[in-house]
């Protein structure tokens, strides 16, 4: 009689980030997302959400893509918060 070999498939261990890494990442998204570039010329001002754009690029190329929706929500909240607070870079053109 021929013996059949039972093949045991080994699963790759799933890599999960720790809680401290996740909280640090959210704080960094909050800080980056609140940055604005404000260009002033006379009485007009053009606000550009530079931190939001950079944060979106970071979240698109991230290794752990599990919580992308939460990262987008934190970026959006930080963008609106940074619009009213004096955060970011102000450039005045005379």
C-alpha cells in the first residue's frame, strides 16, 4: 500500500502594529494634516492645505493599509482645525 503524504500548509504570521505605534501614527497625521500654506498678496489670501495633501500621499503608500479610513478622518479633522488656528507657513508677497 502506498502511503499518502499529508501536506501541512504553514500560514504566514500576520504582522500587526502595536498600540503605541498606532497612536503615534495618528498623532503624526494630526500634526501633518493641520499644516497650511497661506499665500498673502495685499488684502487677498490663498490658503492651500499642504499638510492634508502630504498626509494623503503618506496614507496611500503605507505598509499597514487596514485603517486607512480612520487616517483619512483624522486628516480631514486636522485640516479643518488647522484652517482656523494659526498653523503652517505664511508667505506674504508685496
